[in-house]
C-alpha cells in the first residue's frame, strides 16, 4: 500500500504532551494518528463525543422562559393540562410522533 504524508499544525506544547503520552502507550505519534484515522473510517464517525460546554441559564432567564410558556399555554387553552398529560406530550415529541 502506498504511503502518503499528512501534515498537521498544532500548538507546540500540545504536540510535546501528545508525543510523550503516545510513547507511554508504546507507540509513536504517527501510529496514534493512524489508529484514530482507521477508527473514524471504520465507524464512519469521530470515535468520541464532541460537545460544547453547556450554557448556564440564569434564574432570570429560566423564569422568563417559564412565563412565556405559561402565556402560550393560556393563549392555546392548555393551562389545565395535568402533569401526566404534559409528560405524555414530551414523550411523544421525543419519539417524533406527530399530531
């Protein structure tokens, strides 16, 4: 199989730390990158979760959202729904059920 060169720019300290860790695993950096690339191709996804930090919602923002929902429920004559009915609607939405 023909070999190709893959060049990546990264922070110098990150590279040094990565090289050190790879050595602790008993492999060089090139082998580690190849393992990662094979996992991505085999799984057809990044083999770990990539997330953004969760946004912290202030009490004021939470109350504002709650009051907006309450107003919407009143405008749509839904203010008398029971908690069981609300939970059933949430579950239906999670399943993707449509009305």
